[in-house]
C-alpha cells in the first residue's frame, strides 16, 4: 500500500501534513482546518495518507501565501512575528526542518 512521504501537501480538498507516529513508525495525514474564530488546527484525516501524491507536495511559495494570508507558520501554526518569517510563511525553526 502506498503511503505519502512525510511533508506538506496541497490538493483540491485542502492542505495536509503527513507525519510519522513516534510509537508505531506508521505515517498518517492531518488536514489543515480553519475554525469560525479564524484560528487553524491540524486534524486527523483518515485514509488521506494513501491518497496524497508526491506531485502535490506543498512548495515553499505556497507556504509563503499561507503566511501572508494568515500570519501563521504553515507547519506549527504559531503566529509569525517578524517580516521575513511572514514573507516565507514559515518560522525559522520549521524552515530548517521541512524545507
């Protein structure tokens, strides 16, 4: 069974984060969900890890669009507080881990 590699993905359904479970080593996907109050969270997306394709991996440019729109890091969803991080759409720690 195909499982998408770890990383961030974007398709017609939304933005997804594929991570590995620390205990079992199995990968699973979370979907980025926007709430009524304007906040965001990553929520488990059952079965999505088998449907995400490598060619839909999120580019750094798409992360920058998210940061410009919401002022949050696309990876950890923390509020970005400097202009460079907002322009990149990702904080410096997450940037070193994921891109």
